[in-house]
């Protein structure tokens, strides 16, 4: 029956069977956050305004054409009501039945079947069936919808329901164009009639709706969704204002990446790198800071899986029209699309950081000093992007000035002829590393060594294993193979330093190493001649190539109980050093005291490697040596 021939009497209709099921699910358990209903109704209002804007371009005669396109929200705390109104396209009598009394047949069956398959009511499903409206019944005992279409001859209607099994429709005179939804709030939902509650929800979820949202006449959504605009049209102060809003910050960002792509997904993204990293100050793990939007509506605030965990320092917004949204808009239905979105954004950010490192190395060095730990975390955990992240790593080295950083790629350009590995060494500071014995062979051979200072660095290098087909090797690794040219240079320097003192003979050396192994027992795996030492008497090296001294320090610090199960170290001695020669003579004259010196030699080597865990025995031993020296 046409709408204009309907009687003025109230019509009563039954909800479609599927709607009853959907209502029960939505009202009782679908949404994790009850306040989501405000966002859903605002989103529907924005859609109605957008549809009207389109229709107004093709229709010459429009009802109430003078009205400004906006969303108006009012509350009555005494009557416990919440009203959300728009001046959008409105609905006719038949559209009310189609939109609010039923669900598209195929959509309903898809919805119900997925519920049956998962056997749970909080299933994540696409939100295109119009069921967002039904979320109003989570907070309302009764909902009234007053609506009038945009055509001049359209009539006004009022739809009313308690969300249980039926609804009524009756004519309504004196309505302006659009839709007004009046919620009579449940007893436990009276907070939604409070000004501060509604403002907070709008700011959190609907701040970037492209139409003004007026709450009791005051515009609430004051920050614009600038990520959808051409970046050439946006002023710096607009970027800064937006950053302060999304990051809850007071300063300006360090970096900004604003980009838009159409393939493989339509993405509008605006990401910022803050100036500070509070994780390094001991404030705990940083929370994710990138929101996911669809057509400027917040879908998920800081969702997991949107970006890799190591990118949690980023702040900003990602907006994609291509994402199929679940019924509650809280999670995404298709994880494949989420992974694709994550891949596009992550790769673009890596490219951006590489560009910044190349164009402004000094500024990038500031970024590295602040956020480098996150990139190291990425190398260790994000295997799909490990090689790309590795290009962004920065370290001091034996070839750089203090405080100056170099990349793995730059290191490779300076490698010696025949060098097949990138060498690194871990120590608490540059001064400590350079004062130790481990760089002697590299220094004499003019081979560059990267300096790492954090415990995680060796774990990162071990996980990375190689870079551009060059192995990454710790300078304290046993059986270290230096280039032949470097070995020759080191040997010549060693022989030059030993001209005034002949090194131990092969027989003396063999006897001394055997004796030292007996003295030290299980504390060392073996005692051998060193081919890397020039001016130091001894060092300890790890025969296990997968574990540097730094990694061993970390494991011992984390769990004292595992220290006996760790790989035993090898003691390397320099047969041309005066101390080693004197020790060989001393063990023939005074075996007991020689044993004390041999144990101290080993502890000194542990100290140089920062591996001495228990100093008490060493202190007692040192007193005995001092007592002997002062006689």
C-alpha cells in the first residue's frame, strides 16, 4: 500500500526472525564496550548526510534545502534521554520497515551461520547489514525514530520499539528533513545523558567525522581529519596540532610520514615519530599509538597486529576504505587484509627512515640514539623485514670518531681486501673496548671493528648472522679467521715487538699450556697459544661461535644457575709476553706460587672480558701476590 494512502492509525509490525536473533546478540553480548552505540548512531547519521549531499546534486527540489549539514546531540538528565539528530537523507515509511525492521536476506543468513559456526556471541562480523542501529538497545529501554525524507512530497514518520519483538510506525507532522533518534535510557545507562560522557565518547571515536557534531549547540569534533587531504595543502601548524591531539603530546614530532596509496589497498596514513622514548627512562613498555579508521570513523584504538610490535613508538592514524569491518567495528574480520595493510605501512615506514638517514645523517643519529632499541628489537623478532631493518642499524666503530655512527653498508665499503666478515665487539663504552686486549690483532691489521654497548646488541648480531653476504662475527670469538693479508701484518708487528725477547719455544709453550689447563681444571675448555695478541699476556675467547662474551654475561646475569652449563671458555696466552715467560720459569722454581699467578692470569682475562662473576677468591689471591712482591 503506498505511503500516502496509509491510515493515520498506529501500525504494529513484527521484527523479522533474524532481526530478533540479532537484537538479542547485540543487546546482550556482541559489543565489548557499551558506549560503542554512540559511535554507531553518529556513523549512521554521517552516512545519511553524505547520501543527502549526493542526492542534492541530482535533485533540483529539496525539502529544507537551507539546513546546514550537521549532527546534533542533546541530553536530558532529568528525563534520562539522549537524542541524536541529522539533517540527512531521511527515510520513508517503507524504508523504515526495510532498514529497521529487517535485514537483507543474504546478509542475515551469513551473519547467523557464522554465529553457529563459532558458537559464540562476540563473533567479529562485517558491519554492513545496518545492525549498528540496534546497538542503541544496549543502553535504551525504548527507542523512537522520527524521520522525514528529502523530497518535497515526503511525509514524516515515527518508528518506536522496545527492541523485544515488535515495533510501531505512525505518521508524524512538523518534522524537518533527516532523522532524529530518541533513546529512553535504561536505569543503569543514565550516564549517557551526561554532557561530559557524550563529549568524551565523541572525542575518542567520532572526532574526525566530516560533519560538525554539535552537543547542546557546541561543536565537539574540532580536530580535522587532515590525513585525507593533499599534504601540499596542509600547513606545518596543522600537522603539529594534529600530532599533539593523536599523541597526547605537548611538543613537536621528530619525524612525520604522510602518504596515500590506492594499491594494493586504498590507504590514507599520517604517522609521527615522537621526540622522546620513555621506555629508556624505565617507565615501562610503550603502548601502541596508531589508530585504525575507516572513512574517518575510529574502528580500533591502537589495535594489535596493525603494525609490528617493534613499531609501537609510532603515533598517528591509518585509514583504509577497503577493510571489511566487523559488526561492532572493534576488530577486523579478514586477517589477510590486516596483514596486507601492515605490510604496506611497515615497508613504507622503513623506506622513509632509510631516506631520512641518507638525507640528514645527523638528525637520524638523534633518532637512532632515542629509538634504536626498537629497530634492534625488529631485527631480532621481525624476520620478514630483518634485512631492511638491518640497513638502519648504526654503531660507533674503530674507524669513526667518538660519537659518530656508521652503518653496516658503510662498513662494507671500507673492508680490507679478502675480508669476508663484519667484526664487532661489545663493551660498556668505547674507552673500555679500546683499552682491552681484543682489538690488538684488528688494530695492527687495520681492520675495522664495530662497537656495541647494549646487551641486546650481540643477540641482534647473532640473529642477523650476515649482512649483504658478509658474516657478522664477534671479535672475542674463538678460531677467528682474519684475512691472510691481515694475519701477515699482525705477525710482522708481533715479531717486531718480540725482537728483544724471544718467545717461548714450542716445547716450553706446550708444557706451559698443559700445566695451566691442569691448574684451571674445568674452568677452561683448553689453554692455547694466541695468534691475535700483541701487547697483552692473555685473553679468554668463546669457542662457541653462536655465543659471544656479551651474550654469556647476559645469561649469567639473568640466571646464575645456568653459569655452569654455559660453554666453557678458552684461555689464549701470548708466548712472547714477559709475564708468560716469567710464569714458565716460576713454575719450575716455585710451583705453589706459580699456581696462584696462573689463576690470577685467568681472572685478569675474565675481568678484561667483563665475565668475572665472583671476585672474592681473586681478592684473597691478590693479597698473596702483593705480599710476595713487597718482601
